[in-house]
C-alpha cells in the first residue's frame, strides 16, 4: 500500500527515517518510532509486525518520496548500450546522497543486526538488478569488453558504484559530487565498453 494513501503509515515511515538519520539504527526501537509517530506500539505493530519489515519499508519509502522508479524508467530503461550505462551512473550516483543518512545507519550495524542486514540487502539487491540489466544491454549491443563475462561485469559495476565507495571518496577523501560523478563516468566507460577503447586507440 502506498504511504500516500495512508497518513498513519506515512508518519511511521517518516519517523523511522528521521530516527535512523539522527540516532543510528542500533538506537532505534519500535517504541521510539511509535512515540515519534504519535501512536501506540500496538498500532505500530498493526502496520509493521516486526522491525525488519519496517526497516525495509523505510528504505522503499525513500524511493517513493524521491520518485526514483519513474526516474529509472525515464532515464535508464529508455536508453540502450552505452547510453544506458551512462544513464545508470547519472541516476544512481546522484541518488546515493539522498539515501545516505539511512544507508549509513544500516551499514553501521548490519554485520551484527539481522534486521538491518535484511533491509540493506533488500535495497542493494535492487541496485544489483539495475547493474545486471545495464550490463545485459551492453552485451546485446556488442559493447561489453570481450574479456568480461556478464557476471563479472555486473559484480564490478555493482562494486564501483557502491555506497561505501561513494562514502570513502566524498566523505573521507573530500571529493565533490561533481568530481565523483565525472570519475564514475570515466571509470565505467573504460572498465566496461568497447567504445571507450576504440576511441582511445584512434
């Protein structure tokens, strides 16, 4: 059910998002979320029977409020081959800063908190699917470098654009978002596409 049609659910998800971004996932309990949303714990459990489902729903809520589904359809899946690769880099790499607050909270504890791990893996599997569909389009248009197979290329693209790498480059190394995006485009073209090597040899 879309949160747009359920104000209480919307309030719960927004409360969870805010608490994750300000307190961190390890300190966010169901009772804290209920209190911030202005409802009882019993009412909260009617919407989300466990914390894992609530965390997953919160990450998907970010997709909903940012309209990422439509952006993906309009800017990635309308393109093919190299254009799809560039569209994917643009869309995903510019989306990371919008979800980083919640992502950072989940990443911090996912190795010791099963519910956080499930929520994080749910979102990252969706990103991997986008990587796979992007690589498949390169293959269909004979644009993938011949020394890479589909799985290797998908693994590599998924790793290249990981939130951890964005965090390292922008938060720890001090890169601007413009600088990061420029080098992601350059790296992706060189790592995956025949076209980039053809251009370089000319």
